[in-house]
C-alpha cells in the first residue's frame, strides 16, 4: 500500500491483541523515525521512554483513566518534554563536535551562540511548552512509521502527566506529554470499522 493508503488504514486502536508482539526490526524503524524527526534549531529537546515492563504499564494504566491500550499493546512510547536547556545544549555541542574543543570554538561557535541566545531566554514553562511541540512532531513521525510498517498504534494524551512522571521516576526537568501505544489490533476492535471523520480539505487548508 502507498503511504497515504497506510495513513488511511491506520486508526487510533482501542483494543490490541495482547498476544501479538512487534518485531525487533520494526521497533528499530520506529525508534529511527523518532530520532529522525526534525526539531526547532536541531536541539532535539525531548526524550522518549519505551515502556515494556508489565508492572510499570499496570501503574501507568491506572494514571491513564484505565485505558486498556496501555497494557494490551506490545509497548508504550512515552514522549517527554524537558526544560533543562543549558544541559541539553551543552550535550548537543559536545556530541556534535565529537568532543573537539577546537571544532566547537571555530566551526560551531556561531551556531551554538544562536541556539543559546534563543533557547536560554525562555522561562522553564515556556521551555517545556516548546519542548512538547518538538515531542509531538516525533510522535507524528512514529505514528506514520508504524502505519507504514502496518503496525497498529494509538496516540494518547489522556493521562495524568505528574503521576506518570512519578511512576517512571523522571527528574524535575521532565514531563510526559503524549504516548504512542504500538502493537496489533484485536480482530474484534469495533473502532477499526468506523469511518474516519475528517473535515473537507477546504476547512483545513486555504491557498492564498
Ligand atoms: C495527541 C493525541 C492524543 C490522543 N489521546 C487519545 C487517548 O488518550 N485515548 C484514545 O483512545 N485516543 C486518543 N487519541 C486518538 C484520537 O481520538 C484519534 O486520533 C482521532 O479521533 C482520529 O481518529 P483516527 O486516529 O482513528 O483516524 C489521541 C490522538 C492524538 C493525536
């Protein structure tokens, strides 16, 4: 099927077949899609926690209005915003320069100054919000990659972020903002038969 046919094939899966597992190869492609998502200034200011552990998922389900996708899917990718701009930028330029101070000082200085001056003037809440936007782009990439691989998924934001943060033992700088549960649909998931509702193009896109 073509990319657009796969986007039409996918739906927000409500009922997963808990006996079916996603292959390592396909999971790696979804991780790669997450990593390849574009980000503002290239800072990649978000994190993802891939939750596989059954007990952790039972706890997360409790903090997610008991939505069964959390425990019945193969695993849940938790997209996390962060507001540790200083540390993230430091790491970014350290890795980008290969730890070479000369490269960092000469070839990367202008870029680093621009990133620092743009990102570090945000207050922590603005930085979290900005980071969440980057995380959502990655969520979209993961969702599209899953569809392309004919893997079912459910994007989710129906959960208590503060509770999920505690369950995952995340530090102060992190906040879970969205999930992507992945796996395979249960044959009896009524939602797979529903006609998709989408506004006509004219309601969404205008040409000027
Ligand atoms: C950011 C986001 C959050 C969502 N949260 C939930 C959720 O918590 N639980 C759920 O069952 N579906 C959730 N959905 C699924 C939407 O309801 C669904 O994508 C929408 O109704 C369109 O249907 P479709 O994805 O099947 O085409 C979410 C979707 C998005 C994009």
